C-alpha cells in the first residue's frame, strides 16, 4: 500500500501492528518512513526513537535517524548517529556523506572535509560528494581547491545552473574574474530567472565598476533568502524610477544592516529634489542621525502605520 502511494491505509495497518510485539519494531520503522515522506519530521523521529528502544538499529537505520536529526537542526545528535552507523559499517558511504552535512551545520569544516574524502575512496570523483567538498573548501577559504572540486561537478552536470553558479563563486573568490563571469553567464543562460546566479553576478559586476548592468541585476537579491522572506509585500505598486514622483508619497524602507542603510541613505534627498514627499522607514537606533539628512524627509519606525502611494527598498535607489 505504501509503495502504491496509499498512505492512509498503510498508516492504519502500521498503527494496528504496533500492538503486536513480534512486528512492533518493523512497524515503527515503517511508520517513521511514512511520516518522513509526508514531511512530519518530528513524528518520524519519535517513531525511530521508539524503535531504537526496542532493538538496535542497523547501520542504515542509524543513517535515517541521523538524517532526521539533521533536518530538525539537532546536528550534534545526528553526528553521534552517523558515527554509530560507521562503527557498524565502516564502508557506509551515506553515513560519511550525511555526517559531513551535520558537521558543516556545526561549522566543523575540516572534519566534514575528512568525511567527504573518505566517501570519495568508495566513489572517486562522485559529483555530489565533490559539490559538498567544494562547499567545505570555500568555507575554509581554500578557493583554488574549491575551483577544482566545482569544476568536476560542472563537467558531470553541464546543464545544471547550480553547478555553474557554484563554480563561478569559487572562481570569483580565487580572483579568476573572466572565468567567473563566464560561468555566471552559463548559469543564467541555463536558467534566465535563477536569482542566486543573477545576484552573484551583480556583485561581481559592481565590484568591478559595471554599475549599469550590476545595479539592474542586483534587484534579483529580493528573490533570494533571506530577503524574500522579509519582503513586506505592500499592496501599493513599487517604484524603480519608472514613473514621475512629483507630489506623490513614497516610502523608502530599510534592508540588510545599519552600515548599508547609512551608505545608501545619501540617495534619499534626491527623491525630495524630484518633488516626492518622502517617508524614510528608519531603524530606531539611527533616528537621530537620519534627522540630519534633509528637513523635508519624514521618518517612521518599523511597524508604524503611514500613508504612502508607492515604495522602494533603500538599496534599490541606485538602480532607480
């Protein structure tokens, strides 16, 4: 029933089986698998934990349990599960790979890299392991080695925009600018709406003085975490320099850190010169400083109800 995607009947059978001692362990494992498939990680973990109290999980079961713990941001506990798995089966590739993920979550990148190298002894040049390896090497600032790892991934997956974006980021960090730009272009060619690649390319262009395309592409940051989760989603139409502001009330709202806000606030008086009635959403700690910006600018705090007709995030002002 489970394999035929008949989830509820399968659940009912597993739950009835919990009352039968002879099959209780297997029922808990299968129930945990079902809950995991349905995205109920906490319930899945509870089933696996109950199973573990009845009998020792095998190496594969410990990997599943560790993976669930990683999903729930309980990485230290996950590492213990993967380590137990490797004691039972030192050749368990999934245990090495998944322990590396948990170690990265704990920012133990050297240890994660060691696990990935162990996995590569069983699967030499595996592109998925190489991709993780590249991530660790970037975190360790070993940029040239990261380029080598991500290059192998891009060769293995020539039509994967993520592979080319990762390679481009490593090339940029290694100061191989022309090659980095080529890889960003490849990623965007494969997926023209890929926001991470567009954002990353924009930062490269801005760093090297190409402000026209750079600021335009930098708009894609709003579609990348964590910015897209913080999007205020105002019902009013946003403004990007595409309409006359004379006599209109525009809200300029903050994003990112205080330093960015201070850096970009210099563009706000330009809106006053364009005839706009400007409301500047301002972090409370910067209120006193922003009062010196321009006497015509109205300041508002986050959460304060203000009337406006259009809006723009402060770091979009250079583009607008």
